[in-house]
C-alpha cells in the first residue's frame, strides 16, 4: 500500500470537503484494510470444516465435564431443540477443551467455581455503538480518525454509507444483544458535528448497531494493564482459556492456544494458521483481474460480479452456479437492491443460516444499512430461505413476525435515555432460537443443508 503522507489544512479539505476549516490544522493520510466481521467468522468456520473440523452451530456450552481435577469435555445444549426434548443436551468428550468465548469468558470461569479455581483475570465487556448514514450526507474520499475526550471517533466509508463510531463504555447487561441508547446516539452526533461543515441529525441516520469488546482486566496489579492484549491460561488440567485480543491479532491468539494444546496432546502438529488462506482467498487476485470476463461469461453486470467478489472472493463461482440453476436468484432483494436473492439462498444452503435474523443481520448487513432496518426485505428473504430449509407458510410467517419484533425492539431501545432502559426495551423481542424451540417449531434443516466446507 502507498506510504503515509502529511497534508496541510487545504490538502485535507480537498480530500474531505465536509471538514470544517476551523476544525483542522492538518492531517496524515494513511491506508488500511477493511473487513466485515460476521463474514469473517463464517469463512473461518467453513475453512475449519474444510480441514476436518466438526462445526456445530446454535449450540451453547452449559457445563464442563470433569474427572477428578481434569476437564474431559463439555455439556452442550442444542438451542434449536424444543424445551424438554431428550436430545436437547448432549456431551462432547475431549482430551483438551479450548474456550475462546470472548465476553462470555467469565461464564466459563464460573463453571469452575465449585473447585475454587480462578483464572487470574476477568473479561470486561466494553460497548461500542456505531451510526450508519448515507454517503450523500458527508462529502469525502477517505475516512476520518479523530480523538475525543473518552474514545476514538471514526468516520469510515462503507459501500454506499458512512459508519460513524464508536463509544467505549462498560456494559454489564445482556451480552447477546447489547443495546444502543439515545444518549449513545447523541454523543456520537455531538462528536462528529464538531468537525463537519453540515451537522448531522437523527434524520440522517439509516441504521445503528452495537457490539461488545472483550477487554482483559487483571485481578492483581501485575495483570491490571492487559487492555487489548490477549492471554492464554490453563486454570485446570485439560482446559485452556484464551481471552482478550482483537481482530487484527486473532491468528496470533489462535497459534498461541493451539500450539499449547498440541504440546499437551503430544504428536500433534503445531498451528499452521500463519500461512493458511481462508476459503475464497486462493486465486482471488486473478479472479478480480479477470472480473469483466467472468461477468461476460455468466451474463451478469460487471458491478454485480464485483460486489460478489468483494463479499465472497473465489466462492463467487458458487453463487453464480446457483443463479445459473435458478435465474430468479439474480433478482435484487426487495428493499435492499445492492444484495441479490442468491445471497439469501446461499446463506441458508452453505453458510449455516437457520433464521431470517441470521441472514438480514449477519450474513448480510441489511438490518443496519437500510432505513427500514430490513423490514421491507423480510418477506422475500423468508420465501427464499423457506425453499432451501423446507419452511411451510406457518414457519415463514413466524420468522417474519419475530424479525419485525426485533426491529421494533431495537428502535425502541434507541429512543431510551440510558443503558438500563435501552436493554429492557431490546429484551422485549425474545431470542429467535429460544422463541422457536420453546414453541415446539421444528426448524431442523434437510440433511443436505449444512455449513458447507466450500
């Protein structure tokens, strides 16, 4: 990538005209990468599956199996199984258990509580809230990174949008669905408007999302400065915990914990993650170079093929094959024309998506990239998923109903003044997995549908 360079006030405003002249004295321009965290996780899981891993989704570890003072496996609950089902919980035995559970790390520690073991650190959940506004709301050809009194402010290009974030506040409420409050939104608008020549208002906001960072906090003075570093510990024989870190160091974290497990097992090869491309990466440069020819051969617009390549890499050929088999899948999705119907079908067929929420919130970003938050896309997406997963009309209607309830709960939470009231509003929509299972709805996909290794 090009080297960084210093810019004068005028040079900075030429690149980012929306900067107020009195808010900038100069700048440094540098280059960085961009990734979609949810798509990264899906491709990591599928890459692992291609190497022989058994990937089980919608499963929750609810207990550790022990023999004397050694961990010998975990007890797992199938979150899709109806309540009371004899198969709802099962045991997974292992010579070594690795827990890489992020903001849920302390839950694993509590499972060891009855034997009096403490790992030596705690994981603190820090909430980060982001606003999404259309590209037309701000004029600029680069992103902005600014320092505020309490956090770092980013204004980053994201396709046809800008992402503005982030906050950095302790979060001790529901970790599965962290909620953004009105005060979070007001804070971000206040900070970004200090440097923009045209202030943004809530009317400019297309979407809002929140996430949690797992920050290590020490239980002793020697560990009190862990911050964004990671740690690997073995609090009990047979159990390794890895915690902390960030996306840019995830392979280093993986290598540290896997190599430690390999040494314990004996005879296992050390981690190969440093040189391992994810599915979709091998051959990407050549396919991108020849994208016009690829579009011609499949009778697709060049922009559509570029969109697929940027999201799926060389796995784009799988989506083009789906479209060839069913040309209707080339149709843009209702309410979200930058996505194809094929992407919904592929998420259900090959990426482990079992619910409408999975597709509109994670396999795609329709839930925060559209002003309607995906409500206008839900009906068509449910029809497409239903064909793959065998949903009848009742299940399709329930999936749409749940998704719309989720959207409304998030909108309500974002009108609340603080974390407690925002969390209470967000919890008004139950988690889709418990929602379906507790009502005895069978959402087991056909045997040919699973998380495909590629």
